[in-house]
C-alpha cells in the first residue's frame, strides 16, 4: 500500500504537512507579535476589521512586492493559512499556549 493510501486510510495528513505547516505558523506568530524574525511592517499589514468578516482579528494582508522571487516566499504562502486560524489560537498569549492550541486545531480540522 502506498504512503498516500495509508494516510487516507488512517485519516492522517502527510508528514510534510504535519511538520512544515505548524513550524510556519509558529514563525508567523513570532513575526506578528514581534518576538522574533524580520520586522512585521516590512512584509505584512493587518486588514482593517471593517473590510472583512474575519475569523480572527489579526488577519494579515501582504504588502505589494515587485520581485518574482517573492511570490514563492514564506510570507506569501503563510498568509492564506494564517487568516483562517480562529481567534483563540491566534491570541493564545504565549508561544507555548499557541503551539498547544494550534495542535488541537489541526487535529480537528
């Protein structure tokens, strides 16, 4: 049986998705709340609350970029996934609590 078939049978996500996506969320959390990484304002802006029916109030919008290499960067890839996280996950209060809530969220979604 192939790896993909086993994952489907067990209702698991692929190993790449189970490893890579949570690490990307953690890095994005650090950037958004200013604990690590590049300055938030260099790559992101918050979407104004009245412009959207947001699931979370830290919804991100990418700043305009002029380089083609930017379109495949971490910043572009994470925004869509970050914007669907619920408010209780995004506003966890600490990185440890964020990781716990993210893990629970990813198991059930």
